[in-house]
């Protein structure tokens, strides 16, 4: 998580992060011939858990900022698991020969047994038996970026204060974001 303050994206941090991306790009390779690709995902409207009200707008703001930086932007909002995985595949294809690849995610996230996951909007009430198959591992995104873009950047704005319910119902308030097996 870059900068969250009580679940609100800090308006100062995103421009700084984008500026750092631009500086890094200009230091590594010439700006004129760069191929830049960004996958932007914002999940706000969850079917079985609390909404993440600012995530869609944060993602839309990120998409606009990266378009201004001459990135080819693939943007998706309120995506289910199948759509999120398809967008990651599209991102992988678009990254072929890219100088810079950026993945931005705003929405619910979870850490389970030391692994980080992105939570799609259709994630059901989860049990330990179905947990891994209902979310998208962040490793999938990392492996997609690996070896395809010269510069790889992951920006994750994941709310881990209200993780997906495990065998329960919608609930709010602070809870632990890590679920241990067993």
C-alpha cells in the first residue's frame, strides 16, 4: 500500500508516485521511443462484502494520469475473477517489447499464508477450502510483468482493514487481514 490514511487515498502521494515513474523512465531509456503499458483496476462494488467506495475513482484518476504520460492504458472497473484474469492476460500480450509496465490496483486485498491476493468483486463468502481459488494471486501479475518490460512497477492500493469474510456475512470495522491455514 503506498499511502492510505483511514481508507482514503492521500492526494499528495499519487502525483509523487507518477512523477517517480516518469523520472525513472527518463533515466533508464530515451523518452521518444518508449513503449509504455499500464493495467489499471479499480474494484468498488463488491457483491458479498463492504464496498470500497473510492477505489473506482482512484483507478480512473490513475488511468488519466498514465494516459497523460503516454502509456497505453488498459482500464477495468468492478471486475469479477474471470474478467480480472483475462485483463492480466491482455496486459501480458500488450507488454511484449515494452520498456515500462505498470500495474495499478485499488480495491480489497488479502494476505493468506504469506501470499498476497487481489479480491474480485464476485468473491463469495469464503472458507479455507475455497479461499485460494476465489481470488487472484498478486504473483500472477508479477509473473506477467517479469521478463516482458524493462521497468516493472506495481502500485497496490489495497484495503486490508476489511478483508473478505471467511464463512460469515458482510461486516465492517477493523479486522485482521491475514488468514492462516488450519
